């Protein structure tokens, strides 16, 4: 524990966040606390103690003190003038425009907002054409719009998706409702897996942070320090 004791001897002379930063860099690489403490001690020793710990305070020359006092008086006078001055001219503020969510569109289409009519129109990037109606394409000849609307209604209730996403999945599957529902379920499962991985990652980072804090507290208090802290965090 010689390296740990050396690092402990520097705790009073440096800021705690400096020790935490130097120590955590090596713990993150999977090193033991003894090895990490030795390397952290070398880093802090080579850079020197922070200037804030040295006795750098000195008497201010009388001329500098007078100049500082005059500067403060001028600043106070300017603040008083600002309090009674006329307010500056401000540009006219406009309320933020509220827009509905951007509709999901098929491949090759993009929803664009029209400020004049306050609604979306749809632009086909491939054909360079625009239209107001949502681009429902590829409906079989033997299928009416009413039948499509019925399938969309059932899908939105069953899967909890928007009507636009339901229509896109129907178009991708040739208006096969069962196949479209499978696409939606697979997409929702992928999103759920991504969300779970993100939560686990944040939990690991939080646990590791707690271990580093406990090690630093043990260094300051002289308590026993656990080994292999990196493995415990994972």
C-alpha cells in the first residue's frame, strides 16, 4: 500500500477532483487500486501542487488599490445611470409556431411544413413533385380505400402506432395486414432492446462513480480500500 499512502499524503495539498480524475483514469483501464494510485501519484507529483495552495497573497500597492477603488466607483455610477435610462428598443416578439408531429412518409417522400396554410404538404424527391394528400400508393385494384382505412384503424388500436406508420408498413408488405403487423412488432422489439441497453449502461457508469467516491473517501479517512474496484463496477 506504499503507492496509496503516497497518494494519501498529497490529498491535503491538492483538490479532491484532481485526485479523482487522476485515479479514475487508471481504474477505468482495469488496474488495481495500488497500481492506479502509484501512477496517479506520479502524475500529481510531476505537475506540482496547485497554485491555490501556495502562499501567493501579497499586499496590493497603494496606487493599485486607489485605481481599483476608482474603478469600483465608476462601475457603481454606470449601474445607477442604467437603472434610470430608457429601456432599449427590442424587436417584436412572435409566439412560437405550434406544429403537429411530422408525419411518417414512404420511401422517397418528405413532409414539408407550409406556413401560409398551417399544414404539411408532401414532396417526392425522386420525381420532384408535391401534393397536399398523404402519398398512399400501391393500393391493389380489388381493395377500396374504405378497406385500407379499416386495416389502418385495427393496426393503430392493436400496436399503438400512428395511422401514417401503419400505412407505410402496409405499403411495404403489399397491403398484407399480418405481414405489416410483424414489421411493427419487430421494430418495437428492437427499440425496446436499445432502451434496455441504454439503461444498463447508465447503471454501470453510476455504480463505477460510487466506487470511485468510496475509494477517495477511504483514502482521506484512512479506512481499508477494496481491491479490484473496476471489476466490481462492471
